[in-house]
């Protein structure tokens, strides 16, 4: 059975007669339906009734409905209300703007706005570089999307992409104290996107491109890097590649293999796959056989994915669910490594993969070894902003990967712990330091 997730958490308010022991009934119904109870509170207790709020994690929306139905089926229980905890968290959005300065008196207004602010404007006219020193630019990033390739949802457009971009901005603030703002563009024309970002760039110290479909994302990033004097970073490409390189670096230590001598098979040749291949090659990988939906895209190899898996040391999947079979993993070399990163459903069930592979990683938070971009992008932009950088190089990306890998000490490193926790405070500091040194 699939695992329950806080992403599908619900709170149910249930009323029942004290004589029926409603707490026991509710607990039995919910656990019997396969959900995980995370909280239970008696909010009202009277002679004739007891009102209980029970919070539980479910598998998906259908499972949540099954649980509600199971409770309603008891004649002695009445379901008053069901609240989806994820929707509640998003009510009104996840971001707000707060002033950093007091605005309590006329003196405050005179300095923060007119007439005093005119002096600041004039200072920037006289020395344009002062814009970083005297405005929000020095610590602000635009999270730019056109909504064409959002998570595993596909081309859902800019409005539906906004919750993801809000979340990204919240992560920037939480982990690196970077002020990021969603910029969701109502166009999927490359020229319009490039021109729009160019026009808004004066406000920002960096541009984080997000969830833009391939191959358009490659051209957009390349053109913006040429046009702008601030760093442009497509996280779906480079953030993923950095964390994969970090995870692979530590995994190869466990199985005592060298990157330059292993055979890597990759499923997925889009934005993430292309960036991963590039960064691994820059780091010394010699043999990478890549596949997309139409088959092998690597010159000199004409077989299927299953053919390529025979004797392979590493599998990296950034593609689609269930493209890999148990036989495929069993046919790999001893000490094999499987990164099945398709989300939410990986290329192979990690439980099956672990029967044969020495190290298994996924993109899921409910499995060990989550390959999560939040290990990379906050520290990278923290370092770029602090260094007043304007370019991103492959050497910088490799340095960031090495910094992430170094956050797992030799005594910590094992098959279930190849990358640090996203809540490890040293990650951002080490990545930022490595980025500043590489600029």
C-alpha cells in the first residue's frame, strides 16, 4: 500500500454520544482505513455529546474521502466538517510584504518617502552601482515561470503555477534569508519571456527560472545570461544536477568506485537530464547512455533501456514512473546505485530497487536519500548575491555540489544517508562559501 503523506492531511470534526466511546470508534475507523492519526483533541464534552477533532495523514484525495465515508457509516457518529490542511495552509497565499523600516511619525515618512527619498534616487543616478547598496536589489531574486512544466503537472499555465512559485520564494527566505518573489508570465513565447525578464531585471539581484519546458528553457536561459548583468539560474536544470552530483559523489565512496570508470544509464533527456549529463561529464564521467521517450539518444548505442542496464553501475531517472523493471535492476553490476527521481512516482519502486542496489535515492520526502533542489538553490543565490556576482560557471556548480557532499561526514555516510537533511544549517553556509570562492 502507498504511504500516507502530510500533503494529504485532513482534520475531521466528529460528534458522537459518550456512551458509544466515540474516540475508540473514530480511531478504529481511521486506522482501519489505512490512515495515520497525527492528533486527536476533544473540543467539547457534554452529557449528551462529545465533539472530537481528529487529524490524520492520508494517501491521496480519494483516500481522504474514503475515511470520511467510513466515519459517516457509523450510525452513532456525525461528521460535522472536514478540513484539508494543505488548502488551509494556502488560503490567502504563502507570502506577504513587510516594511523593514518604521513608519510611525512624519519624520519617518520624510526619510522613507518624500522628500528624503529623492536624495537616494539622485545618488543612484550619479552612481548606478549604488542601486545594490541603497535598495532591495542586493537581496532579491525573481522566481520566473511561464507555467509550462510545473512539477509533474505539465503545462498548467501561470496562474496555476503561482502556488509553486510562492513556495519556492518561501524556501528562499527560510533557508537563505533571500527575498524572492514570484513572476508568473502569461506567455510561452521565448522572445516575450526574454524581453519581459530583461525589462524587470533592474529590481533584482538574480533570476531563478522555474518550471519552463524544454527545449525553450535552454534558449531562454542562454539569452538572458548574455543580456543581463545579474546571474540567471534555471533550477530545474542546474539545481537538480548539483544535488545529483553531490549524492553520486558520496554514493561512489560507499561502493568504492570512481566516476571516470563507471557506466551510467540515464532515463530522461530533458532539462534536468541534459544538465545532469553535462555536469557529470565536466566532473569526469566518461560513459553515459541516455534515453528519452523515443529511445536512446547517445551515439554509438542502439539497444533498449533494458539492454543498457546490463552491467551498469549507476541508473539516474528523471523521466516517468515505472520505466524500470526489477529484472533491469537485478542485471546491474555489483555495488549498483539507483537514483529514481521521477515525482511523485519514481521509475521503479524503491523497495524493489533496494533488493539489488547498494544505494537507492528518490525525489520523495517519505523515502531515504531525497534528491531535493532545496539543498542547492538557497545557498547558491546566497553566495551569488553576497559576492555581487553576474555569471554562473560550471566550476561554480561543481563547487556547490562538493560543498553539499561535504556536509555528510565519513562517520555519517551510509546507504540511507548520502546527502544532508534540508534542515541542516551548515548546508547553505557551505554552499554559499563555495560559490563566493568560485566567483
